[in-house]
């Protein structure tokens, strides 16, 4: 009696949920458009691109400005006749920063929606989660991150290796600013460890030793103990590598205890959050950036902001915005370069041949061996509330 | 053994039929299969949690950590020692069992919420340690598994992975249901309902609690190993506190004490975000609110409608046969 | 050195206050409020909206958030918890967990995911005493902690409502026989938890910045405080919180700041393994 009931209910439960799965699978499938083109994602009037990144969750504050910038660039291109008569359609899926869902989203885009390429991946764990799958399927994909080795030949990154930026800023701080006692404040993950490599490389070249390295876990919000340690180590310059709010709070809290070394950082130095949180305290901060700063007041950055604001008047400025802008401009440029006969193979060929491309806000260079877009970096100094360039674009 | 197989036969067939249907519907479509694979993997861990929390009453928020240990052990054995997937997974499952059973230690002397908090802390610390593992665990950058083959058969398509995941899933499901009917299972249930009485009747509470932890840990390890093979790349972002919370939610949705419910809950929680994609930014809020409503208004879990139906049908039969038959109230651990 | 101590005490005070909130709701209404952090965050956002969006200034905003806290506490308890109070702890814990999810999602949806500057409470950044710099924000945290602890202690010990709460925590049935209205007592507990949450949220936001996810790690430390107090003793919880804060600072000072966040988790495991009654087994003021 018991066992029959057990079995029946078990079967019902399992059957029920599985039938739900089948039913939904069929509904989905019948609703999906056919992807049986010669080249998936390319129709007579449209090019379909797909991206997977956080739409919900704590990382959204990074991806939202990025999304807005990309959409603005694509909208502008579409308004100007599109790509040889085709409009760009960009579909975005959420992964809530969970790599398992990044993969699900990528599969959906590729198989159900039939995208041409995967454009728009944010975060290293998400990118690495989908890379093997996309490589196998021979689908070009574009990520915001730099491109670690496993991503070639189909993966294309945007941001430079943080180590290159930390190298440049450390070098500048020691050589040009004459700082002798350098400290390193870092987020304890791949971000911080890659940054460390750059710092070490620069210091070794200049024959200077690192006085103090103080770390914090990802997600830390208070840096009292960290800045106290750096102060006690009596450093006169600190290279800070972490996410924007962390970099900002550390500087702020150091200021409160009257610890004012020279602060240097990578691209986040140009982040709106940093500026907001520090106010005037931001003056004196130097940073190495592979994109034009939002706050540089140059003609290029003004034009970019204007374009974005045209479609998203309420867009909150953030440096990831410019990264998205540059990446999207690159995409438009390379799609145009291929011509009307658009295939994945031809796209890759065009990318390899691209060489130097100056988007409004970022010098980009792709080649057969270089799959990271960032081509050069500029050193900026915050002065009177504005980001002033101290150098020109120095190639990596 | 035969009865085990026969019990597993129909659900197995249903799943196979479903898979064939999907396969027939579109040859290269791995998206649905991938989601279903993920559901089954989560379901395996959820079954373990049902036994541990639902049946034995030990609230555990460490499930994601168990998966982490299973995944990382497998990955480490494959990458650093060059083992094949099968031996690595088996060893990984045992490693997880060993480490997870350690949790039974404090649990033996503690009650409900204390156990919850200790598992919470354990779950977070384990993953933090993994993140600090440098090149051994890939640190915060994660680990990529070498291509997975089982006895020479390469798992290079979602379809093949489906089969490989299906087998443990079916076995675990059938086995766990059977386990609950056998003496150890009944003893666990008795422990939850009336610990004092159970002890008086000679039930060795400590031994059974340890068993529950071991069981759940083993299944967590299996689940973790399969997860690693499914994704091919793992990192600490896969095993956060929120993931543990989601596992807890899975069994809560299923009524806590029901294996079937736990599986259903696992499918729902895993697949729901895919359904909710249309909501974009609001999806997290929608999911949270829906969940909240279900938890408050359906304490017996979403399986209650099914259970109610089954009861209704059998009551009708019974009324036809003999009036006044006694039925189990909903939500009690009868499956 | 003294600055490490100050930082430790400051954050310890926050842990203590949140821990007290957890204790009150746990003991009085049998719910382990996993959503305490989210509640705190929500009230901090309310304060921000009044202060900045409605332009009322931080003083009024803070008072406003306290009022909203009372309303939210009352609503949460009476609408959600009270009707299901007879269920077992697992069910209640599940409800709290789903609340956590729902509230976070709703905050991020309504206010947006970005971080914001929270207005400073007072315009003082630092205080200098004999050449040593004290961070003003930390002083406010310690003060708030002291006031909060004293208020809660006085409330529990010397008011009839507090007495009723203690009786209800010990033995709900007996309490009902004695004429204690469980609904009133439960409401009081949740209102208190909300108020404590409001204070902690506002303090944290004004020191750092406001974000829907800002309470993530902090509430775990409140759990540590709770555990040190054996989950029964307010005195224990308070000491536990302060102790944790100091220990974190100590570990950061002597070893490395990297281990700071693991300290609380380790303590939870150690205490629950070896002294589940907490470190202050004799100090259960619930009994006094």
C-alpha cells in the first residue's frame, strides 16, 4: 500500500515536472524564429547580435552604463543607414553574475535566437564559462575583459590587461613623480594579482623595492585597517587596484586620518563613483587609462557623451560607458569593413586585418596575435575637479 | 535490485522520451538539454538536502560548499594528477562526504537554528579557502577542466552529458525513496518528529545524524563533480552563499520532506530564471516576490496540489471500499 | 594603535545593534530574521530619499526613517509573521530567506543598482585629541551603539512591555496565561529590530556609501554576535559584537587585513562547536 502510493506520487511528481519541461520546450521552440540561414543572425534587413551579462545583481552598476553606451552607438549607426542596409539588433540576456547562467544565456542566444556573434560579455568568470562552448561552435565572441590566452582564436577582448596599466602608472609615479616608497593596495582576487605583476615589473625596471602590500577581500567596504597599515609603513605613494568604490573609499578614509600619499590607479581612476565619493579629495589622483576619461573635457569625450545622452538622457556617466562605446564603434567599423556579404569567417578576417582603429574614445588595435582591443594608455591627473592628461597615448 | 530498476523505469522512460522529443525537435539545440542537465544536477543535491534538512531536521545552508568541494576535487585530481573523470569524480564524491560529515560533529549537540548558522559559516569559509588556493585551485580565477571522457567515450555534446547525468539522477531518486522506506530512513524521520521518543526506543540518534550528513554530502559531491563536467570551467562565483540559499529554497518549495517535491523544486528554481528572462531588470524582484508568496501560502510546497490530487483519488477509492479510512495529513514525511 | 581599537569598537557597535535586533525577533517571535540586513538597507534608502530626493536634510530624514521603521516593523510582523507564527522554525526561516530575496530585488528595481553618496550626518570629519586623529564617523557609531544598548537594556529590564517580552520569550503559553498579548509583544520586537536596523543602515551608508547590497557581509557578523551571546543573552550579544569588532581589528593589525572577514565565521563555528550556549551562559538577563 505504502509503496504503491510512494510510486504513484513519485511518478506524478516527476512526470509533472518533466512534462512541464517538455511542454515549455515545445512552446519555446515553436515560438522561436528559424535560424536556418546561410549565416545565422544575418538576414536581409538585420544583423542579430547577442550579449550575456548581469542585468540584475550587485554588478549591474557596471553593466548598465555599458549597455546604454553600446545601444546608443548601434542606434546611431542604424539611423545612419545601418551596415550596408542592415540594422543591428542587439539582444541582451541576464546572467546575474552566475557563470552557469551565462552559459545558459549564451546557448539560448546561439541556438534559439540564432545570433551572428556573441557581443557583450562582462566579467571573467562569465567569459571563461562560455568560451569553450563558443570556441567549439566557431562563433566569434566579444568580451569587455582583456583576452587571456584561452580565448583565441574566436574570442576578442576589449580592456587592456590590468597589469599593463598598473605597470604604466607605477612607472610614472616613480620616474616622473619621484616617489620612492611605494605601497600596493589590492583587491584579493585575479584583479589584484594581475595588477601586482605590473607593479612588480615596473619597480624591478627602476630598481625600487615595494615597501608594503596590503590586501582586502572582494566586497570589503571599510578600509580603515588597510590605510592604517599603509600609513604605518610610511609610504609616499600608493598604487591602488580594486573596484571603483573600494579605490574611492580607501582614499577618503586615508584622508580622514590625514594620511595623504600620492594615489595612483588604473582605469577606475576615471570612474564617476570615485569622483562622486571623493569630491575635492580626488585632486592629486593619477591614473593610467586605456580609454579617454569621461571627465577629460576633450572634444572626443564630449562627442561620445553627447551621442549617449541623445538616446539615454538620464544615463549616469561611468567609465564602463566609454568602454562600451569604443567596443561598439569597433564592431560597427569592422562589420562595415566586411561588406554586404557577411559571414563569420569574413568577420574574423576583417578583425585580423584591422590594425589601428581610433574610436572616439579609445585607440584600438586587433591583429592575428593581439586579441585585446586596448592599444595604448594615457596618464591622467585630477586637477581642480577635471581629469587632465599628462601624457599622450603610449602604446603597450 | 530489480525492484529498484522497475521503480526507476517509468520516470527514466519519461525523461528519455522527453529528451528524444527535444532532440527530434531540433538537432543542434543544446540549450534546453543544458538547462535540463543543470536541473538534474541541482536535483541530486536537493535530494540530499531533503534527507538532511527535511527528514532529519538538520537545517543546512552549506549545500553550495558541498558542490564546491565535489567540483574542485574532481578538477584538481584531473588537472594536477591527470586522473580521468570517472575516478576523479568518485574520489571527489568521497572527499566531499568526508569533509561534509565533519559538520555532523557540531550538529550532534545543537538544535535547529544553531545548525543552520554553523552550516552557513562553514559554507562561506570553505569557499573563501578555495579562493585563496593560489595555483592549486586557480585562486579567484577558477579552473578549467580537461576534456571529459568516460571509458573512452568523450562527453563532447550536451546529449551525451545528458545521458551521463541521467543515470545518477535516476539512481539517486529511486534509491533515496527506497532509503526512506527502509530502516535508516524511518529512523531519521522518527528523529525529526520525536527525538526523545526515538531515542528511548533505541534509535541511536548520533549515528543517524551522521548518516544524514554523510548522505547529503555524498550527493552534494556527486552533484558537484557532474556540475564541473557540465560546465568545463568552475570558479568561486559558482558556489556563493546565495547558491546555498537557492538550494534551501528548492526543497522549501517542494515541501521540505518530500523527495519528489525537492526534485520539482530544483527544476523550478533552476529553470525559472530562464522563463523570467523577459522581465529583465525586474526578474530578481519578481522571482523573490513569487517565491515569498509560494512559501507563505503553500507551506507544504508546490507539490501539495499533486499530493492533494493523489489523496483525493485514493480517498474516493477507499470510500468506495471502506468508509472512515484514515489518511496522512499534507506535508508529513510520507514519501 | 588606538585607531585600530576605535575602528573595532565602531564596527563592533554596529554588529551589536544588529545582533540585538536579531535576538529580539528570534526570542520573541521565533524567527531567525535572515532579512535583517535587507531591512536595514531599505530603511537607509528611505532616509536617503527623504534627505536628497525630497530635499529635507539629514536630520528630518533620519527621524523620517525611524517613523517608517516603526511602520515597516509593525506591518512585517502583523501581516506576515503573526499569521504563520505557529509553524516550525524551518518554515519561518524559509519565509525570512525569501523576504531577503524579495526585498533586495525590489530595492534594486526601484532605486537602481548604482552606489550613491549618502549625506554625512554631521559636518565633522575627524577629531584631534592630543595629536591622535579620531575618525568622527566611528565616534557616532560608538555613541549610537551605546545609546542603543542602553535603551534596549532599560526597555527590557524596567518597562512592563519589556518584561512581557522576556516572559513571552521564555514561555509563550505561560505568558498568554498571564495575560500577555503576544501580538503586542511580537510587534514591539519587530519594531525594535526595524529601528535598530534603521540606525545601523544610516550609519553605515553615511560612512561608506549607499548601495542595495551594502549589508551583505555585515549581517553575517551580526550572526556572530548573536551566537556569542548564545542566542539568548542581550548582554552577550552586545559584548559579542564589540568583541568581534576588536578581534577583526586585531587580526588586521597583527596579521593581515585579508583575514578580517573570516574571523567572524570562524568564531561562529568554534563557539557552536564548543560552547553552543554562548560565552555568557550565566548572564541571561531574560531571567532577571
